[in-house]
C-alpha cells in the first residue's frame, strides 16, 4: 500500500464523523463518463455544447434535441457501484460516515447501500411532468426513444437540476450542516468547478480535509492530504 493511502486509512480509522462530497469521477470506474476528463462528455462533439443541452431554456425550447442527447449519453446502461460507492456504504453502516453529498445523478450510492445521500443535482431515477408536476417512473424518460409526454400534454422530464435552475434549499442547508460538523471531509471525483455545489466544501472547519481525485483541483492547496489516483482503486485498499 502506498504511503498516502496508508495515511488515508489512518485518518479514516481515527474518525467517527466522516462526510463525503463527490462528483462524476466517483462513477467513471462504473463505466459512466464524467464531464471534464479527456474522455468526458465535454470533449465529445455534439451539435450543441452539453452545458447548453443540459440547460432549462434548451429543454423548454428543444425537447427533441435534449432527448436525443439524453438517450445517447445519459443512459446508465446497467452501471453497477464500484469499490468507492461500496466502501462509503460500509462506513455508513458502521456509523463512521454521516452523509454522502453528491453531484451525481446516477443513484449508484443508494445502489451500493448508502442511506443518507444528498443528491444536490437530482436523479435520473426519478421523473415528473414539467407542466403539471405528476410523477412518473424513471423508465418513462430513460427507456425508449423520443420525447415522453404526460396526459396533460406537458413534457416529462428527468428530476435532475438543469443549468439555470436553483438547487433545493433544504438539501443545501442539510449539506452545510453535515460539512460544518464533520471531523473529516473526503472530497472525491469532482473538478470543483460547478457552483453553488462546489462552494459547500468551504464550510468544513476540521483538520482532516482529504482530496481523492485524478486531476488537480482548486482545493488541493487547502487539503491535509491529496491523492491523485482513481478513487475506486484507492478505496478498494482501505
Ligand atoms: P467533472 O467536472 O466532470 O469532474 C470530474 C472530476 O473527477 C475530474 O476532476 C476528474 O479528474 C475526476 N475523476 C475522473 N475519474 C476519476 C476517478 N476514477 N477517480 C478520481 N477522480 C476521477 O464532474 P463534477 O461532478 O465535478 O461536475 C459536476 C457535474 C457533473 C454535476 O452536475 C453532475 O451531475 C455531472 N455528471 C454526473 C454524472 C453521474 O451522475 N455519474 C456523470 C457525468 C456528469
């Protein structure tokens, strides 16, 4: 075991109030591409940039094009949790970890057994009508082709937070509470560039801030331990 992984293990062993804050990089080892890595969605070519397709105004004006992207790129295709998701669920069951705060929309933390998951950007596993609010099963937006419509004539959308939309205030409040009371904060698999979610890590007041990310982030210099490696590989050693 590498020295930095050994150090992470010691920090985890000595903590009883861990909070994990993560992003798309947590699920790349489950086969779901992130946004900003070289093989991420932002480096592939579409008729429109992904940040535009994933915006509220684009969805309203152009649901056909949105759903073409959704069916092509946002399908989870049977992805399974990896060692990082599983280890976090294990720590929660042991009482060591209090919350997973994620920017991911893939439901893999819950699939691994995590119970207290704050999904800041919603979930692809829920759907509702953009006009009347009626709830629909996830298959309505994830299976098949084309635009799904509600009986009221409205377009059914995934329950994810599009660009231009605000985050749920209750989720943000709970996330701040968990982070500000944590004795250890592990940040993993996120470029920390999407706000306001990324700003949450500033609420941490403890002395065990750990970053496990393939690439560098703006928080590296503030961290007590930085590991630049695939998170599933690292967590499988803990
Ligand atoms: P991002 O901006 O794509 O950054 C991902 C980060 O993870 C990068 O810094 C990578 O270096 C790093 N990374 C990639 N693979 C690994 C790995 N195996 N181990 C460790 N680090 C790795 O993604 P963010 O989450 O920071 O951006 C927020 C967006 C991305 C949110 O709105 C998400 O909804 C959205 N997103 C989510 C998913 C998902 O649900 N799985 C997939 C793609 C995008």
